[in-house]
C-alpha cells in the first residue's frame, strides 16, 4: 500500500491549511495517510554556526525521514506576510541542509488556502517556483479561497471548488 504524508505549512493549533491537507488526503483511496503536525517537528532557528556546532536537529532528521519513507506528499501552505510561515521556512532551511533535494522527486499535491479571496496565492506561487529546485515533483495543485466560507464541517461546500479539489486529488493519485 502506498504511503502518503500530509501537512499544513503552519504551526497553528487551528491551522486551516492543515485542515485542507487533511481533507484532501482523506479523499485518497487505497493509501495509508499520515498527517504531520509541524509542532511535532520544532527545531531551533537555523544558523550555520549552530549547524557546525551541533549538526542537524533530530526533529529535522525525523521529518526528512518521513518524506523519504513516503510515496507522495500533500502540503497546503499558510501565508504570513506574503511568504512561508516562520515555522515552515525554518524547518525547510534545516531540511535543505540535510539534503538539498528535500522532496526527493516524490509526487506532490501543492495547495494553499487563506481566509481571504486570494487563497494564499503569494506563498503558493513562491513554493511552485521554489519546490522543484528542492526536487519536488508537483503533479497537481489546488487553491481554496475564503476558507471560512468554503470549507465547513470538514468538507468543501462550494461544488465547483470541491470538483477542482477532487480532480487535483485524482491527478495526484494517478502519479503515485
């Protein structure tokens, strides 16, 4: 059975991006899904001096191993000030020092959402450009605008948006 990891790029305990990643991964069939919480992978702020003195944090190595052991990645990115959240960016910095090809050519469903109508478009665009340089194989994408209006009781209520997510999940699944 294929093994998928899913996570939101936020350390918020009520992360809407983690909720979207969880919902999207629940639509996959015949796979094992592990939803990761960035709070379980807290690492010190990256610095070359810290890396030289202490090496890689165990939590960064554990997250990297989760990617290695998976057959695919479902990620939904939160946007803070037009960019990655500090928690995600810091973890990514550590991961890219372990191995620059962080995502190891695993098929990826890349998503973003926000409370507003732009759906985290700035961070999404940043990741769509950057992640392939870290060997992400982005096979499907999805953006959910106005999260609080469009995802209720664990499902997307807007039929057109839900159809778009189902199509993205299907494309991702076909590439596993």
